[in-house]
C-alpha cells in the first residue's frame, strides 16, 4: 500500500467505529505503515468541551441543552483545529490517519436533530465544513438501530445526547443514504452486524481498493 492517506469510519452509535478504527490501525502498522488513529470530537480543547456537552455536563441557563446550530458550529471549529494540528501534517509526511468520525457525523447528527425535513440544515452544515480536508475513503458500518441499541445497553455506559432510539433510527436511514449526501466522496458500505473479525476484514478490503 502507498502511504499518505486519510480514512474515516462512520456509523450510528454502537456501530463499532471505535473498535474498527483500532483494528484497522493495528493491521496497517503490522504492514509497516506509519499510522495515527484519532477521533471526533477530537482530543483538542474544543473537542474536550464537546465531550462535556454530549455527556450532559454542560447546560445553558434555564437548564436546557445547546441548540443543533451551536453544536454544528462547535463540531466545525473542532474539525478545523483537528485537521490543522493533527490530520493534515501527518498525511503530508506520508502517514495514514484513521479517524473515528468526521464531517459525515455533523451532516447526520445535526441535520437529524434540527427538527426540519428541508435541505437547509444540510446546506448550512456543508458550508461550515467546506474547508475540511476530504478523506480518501469513508467507511460506513451499516447496522440496524436495534442491534446498535443492544450493543450500547451491553456496554452499560451512561446515555449521551444523541442516544435516543428515535434519533438513532433516523441516523441509520441517513447513513444508508450517505453516498447521496456526499456524492463527491468515496464511500464504502460495510455490514456492521457481522463478527468483529469479519467487519475488520471488510474494512481492510475497502482500504486496499483505495490504497493500492
């Protein structure tokens, strides 16, 4: 495989993006590639704040949460910081960056929670992210909302902002249609309900098709 690539894993909560990001990074390192596994929200200052919001530790006066517009702005700001400080420099030096989520998550999560069926939110979110470096490949782990909910329950973790089942069902539909939402990007759909090893093999196959 040639080096100098940017790969993103996407899917609804419980799809396995974190597990498969780690598995892919390990496999590529065994092949002698320089690899950086990262995530969004990032580990930078804005990303750390977003994680507090997602866990319910940040509320606005009156006890409510932040609006979808504010969340979209925060994610876009974190993304540009992520690209400039971590993704772009590593790829430019010939490394492979694998990100657990990227701007497809903003398109999905903020548009779904906007409460409108129009294309307005999607258009605005695309504009916010127009300078974000494009991935060489986005891999969507396709999984049913029911299977993902069972995985989240098995983890025993506290529910986060977007964990409501109705939101996850809408997100699953959005991700199935992701190639239509990002027609200029290379997107591969992988069965996320297969075994961890089978999913990892399919993810690697999708990468080979791009890297070689």
